[in-house]
């Protein structure tokens, strides 16, 4: 049993070292690495397919549509996109103050959340200006 575990560990380390190896950096090194791996074609159809140019697979970023920067900002703040009644909304669960149970789920569209943030910022600035204007500073 120990022997089998040791053999499996060695095989795992061997495969991990091959996966973590640095790829060749220059095109000459890449072609030198690719040549031994290529097999010689045995039939005419294999020869035709071997000469065909190989296209790079599409990356995941090319397949996905670009995400709006506002949506990225909301997701960074902990909001999750959801579909409600055919509209895309962003939801976040805010805990109830003084309670460890549950919380309140806040859902709104991007425009509503942006308007709410602007209103909160303006209210904060107005309060700060009123504190600075009072003679006692309180």
C-alpha cells in the first residue's frame, strides 16, 4: 500500500513539474520543441490536414461581451446581478443592525443605485458644510 502511494506521489510530482515548466520564449525554441512532437503523415488526407494552418482558439474574453464599468464597480461593492421581471438589477444583502439573523436584500438598477449614491454624497457634503459654517463647529 505504501509503495502504491509512493508511486502515485512520484507520478503526480512528475506531471506537475511538466505543467509548471516555462514555455519556450523565442520562436526558434518553439519550433524546435514542436518538431519532435509532430508525427509524419501516413496518408494523403493526413498530409493535407498537417499542412493546413492552425488557428489559435478564441479566448474567453473575446467570446464574452464587455462589462459596463458601472456594473464592474457595483460587483466590486458586493452586488450580484439578477434578472427580475425582465430587467437586470443588482442585489446585495445588508445585515440588520443589532441582529445576527437574516438581513435585508437591497435590489435596484444601475441608474437607481448611482442616483442613490449621488444623493448620499450630496447629503454628506451639505452636512459637512453646515458644520463648518457654524461658529462652534458642532
